[in-house]
C-alpha cells in the first residue's frame, strides 16, 4: 500500500510539472488536479482508486412472528389448533422437558409455563386472550304455577295405586272392580306394565286406579305409581304373607307420604291366615286399626268378589278425609305414567291430569319434548274431547317421546314450548360439561400424584440415567400408543335392548345395572322403543352382540337377516324368562373353573383327587382320577 501511494504521489508531481505530456492518457481522471471542476466531474466514479473503502453493515429484513392467542387451561389439541399445527408438533416442542410425553393426550390440560414454552420454541409469540364477559342465558324454563285460590277449587276423584307382591291378586282385584278380564291379556298371567283406569262405583263415585307390576324388575314403575297417587291399596295374599315387593311397596308409599289401605286378599283359600299378615306388617311400621293404629285392613277375595264394597267404601272415606280438590280452569299440570311408540299414532303417552282440563289443541311440555294435542283416548281406546283432574288419558301429538315420570305443563304457544325445550337441553348440556370438567381435573390430579411418586425414587439419578430407568420400567407402554393398542382380552357381551314402552326398557336397564361380575362385562350398545329394525341387526353384527326384545316383534325379513348374519335374536313377553336367558348367555361366555379337592389318600405312593369344572350358570362336571408316581 505504501509503494502504491508513493507511485501516485510521483505521478501527480509529473502531471503538475508538464500537463501536456499526459493529455492523451487514456485515464485522465486519475491525474486531474484536485479542486478543479474536471476533477469533481471525472474522478468521483473512481474514488475507490484514491480513497480507503468503508465497510457497510447489512440490515436484516424484519420478520413478523406469528402471534398465538393463549389462555389458561388450554389442552394440547387446543394449543395445536391455535398455532395452526398438528398435535405431533406440540409433542416435538416439549421434547427434553420434564413433561411426561407418553401420558400426554390431546385432551390433556397444559400448565401455563408449558404453553408459553411450546409457542416460544415454535418461533412464535403469544398474547393472552381477552376475557370477554359472557352473558348468562336467561332462564326460559316453565315451572308449576303457585297454588290456586281456595275459592276456585272443586272436589276431584282420588287416584289410587294398587301395589304389592307379584301374584298376590292386584290385577284380579281391579278386574273385579271394573268387571273386566285384564289378567287374561297379560303374558304369563302377571302385570308387566303400569296401567291407569277410571272405575265408577255403584254409588256414583269415581276412582282412578293405577295398576303397577309386582315383579322385582319393575321397581321404578312402582315408585312412579306411588308418586302420582293419593292413596295406596297394599294387596297382601293371606296364604303367602308379607314378601319382598310388599316391603318395597311400603317403602315407596312412605317416601311419597301417601296413606295406605291394606287389602288382605285370597281369604277364601283354606290355608289363609289374615291375622298372621297383620302381625307381619307390624315389623314394617304398618299398624292396623285393631292393633291401635290408623291403617284400615279389609279382608277380601278378588277372585270371588267378596267384600269389595267395603274396600271401595274405605277408599272413598279416606279420600273425603284428605279433601282432594283441584282447579279445572287453570293451565294443565300432569304426570307421564307411561310412554310408547304406536305405528299409527306415533309417540303416545299415558298421563294423569292433576290440575286444569286437558283439551285437543293444548300445547304441552314434558322434559325435553313438547306436543300439540291432536287426540285424547281413554283406557278403552275411545276418543274423548277433554280430560279433567284425576283422569287418565292417552295423549297423541308429541314431537318426541318423553320419558316416563316427567311432569307435564301447559304453555301459551308452540314458540314458548320450543323455548322451554331449548333451555332444558342447554341446561342439561352445561351440567354435563361441568361433570366432565370435574372428572378431567380429578384424573389430572391423580396422574400428577402418580407421576410424582414415580419420580421420587429416581431423584438422585442424572437425567440420562433417569431416562433409561423410566424406559426400562415402562417398556411395554412405550411400545404402542393408546390408539394403537390391541383389543382387550376381557370377555364382554354387547347387548341391544328394545322394548314396547319406556318403562319396560327402564326395568331391563335397571336389571343390567345390578350386574357386577368381573369375569364378563355387560355392554349396552343401544336401547330404544319399538320393533326390531335392520339398523339393530347391523349394529349387533358390528359389535358382535345379541338383540333382546321385550314385548316387541321382528318381521320375517328381519329374522332372516339376523339368521343369515348369525345374530342371536331373543324375543320375550315375560320379564323373568328374558332374565333367565340372559343369565344362560352370560354363563356360556364364562370359562370353566377347574378346582381340585383332595378327598383322601389311598397309599403313600399316590392320592385320589376330585376335579370339578364349574360354570357360573350352575352346570358342573365332576371326574375322579388316581395319580401314581412313575
């Protein structure tokens, strides 16, 4: 550089001494005199030959980071969606952290620091979501009206429920009162539905009777009958005494705070002992009048019709003491006793009118269903124009089938009915969300405790040793993800339940809920009301299950389809036969239990054993063998 500078200085001196000498030089700008105009015009582009080059810094273009809106309690799936990434990206961002990735699911709620860590490692920036004050939805539910003015009340017939043990003569008693033959129409001779009937006595009084099933499977039906009634007639057979369902009926009446009249039936039999029945009732706090109590006890014979007038007189007298009244001009209030689907009528409910007068055209709400009444039918199937208080009617016109036991309320219009149903659906959805959130929080708490217990024994190790130890301990769990796990070896019996009415399906489901064996799991895939359909057969084929129908039919085409696909189709009209066949199918699923019992030793060289193969269904096979050493 110094040599070059010396050459340039020498050249300039020559130029200053004799400018004509260099006038034809091809690069005159290099040797122009400093300060002249020619120098400024010609030497500026070539300043790099005369001055030191200055370095310029490169300015990086500004990159806008993606902004992610975060909030407290975000799940891994919600965070991935907010970042516009998939779930695996969140897992990759949490590598080499203390988060247990093997237990991280899409619905796992992340802590605040891990939410920020994922966003930061992804090259993004976060901002907190604005807390918007959510408006509470106004309550649009329909409620019962306040009590009416006493001056507007008029007397109404009593609603009497006949309760008791199975085969104690409840339906026969009702047949004798209304001169009908209901028993002959019931499958197996036992009542399996709840029925409502209006009986007019010879004296002119009217009584609405509810006939409830006595079988153990229909406990919920008896409970509904007790809640909808004013008086309970407890039927006890004089030759059988107090049984299990008798005690249960007493408990239902006591919970509903309903007075009881004891009807001691079958007093015409030779082994009848009414006094023993009354003494057995004392153990359950049912004290008859002859023992100093307030419960009337009437000795009757439902089959022969003996002393039925005394029973009806006792019922009417108790109703007068209770002063049963209602206002027929107010909006309708009632109770759904039973619900079913009719082929020609659609959804049909049997209802008891408690207040007001039900007419055609009324708009009703029951649970999450509503109706505009199209037709009303009495217990004989005859159309009626209106139904007053304490009257049992069939209501046609429901948009969907309401559940048995729901309260019926009349509303002003169809729009108001839709508002009520929408509000009830929304309220139920919110309750379910709260329950699910509580369950998730509880599960996370248990998982955190388990995680901390697992790490306590590894705290003295380095992170690499801890990784190796955890891998060895959970090697089988690392092998497959939850979505890729093989099917469990646990025995299970998938079921599809169909019934003729809502109460029958409810009774069967209650029976299944009481099953608590661990060897084979009962799984109810679907349940509903109505005949067996092709969809039921396809669903049973998909899950490898059986179809059980109670008081329903299957067309010939459906039976052939089920036989072709190998789907068991069990149709029953008697509840205990359905339960027995279900037990047999469960027993066939269970493996045999082999037990060996030493009954005695025959010699020092061997012993005799008894091997027994037992199934839970009660079938056993025994075999004896002698074992001798070689």
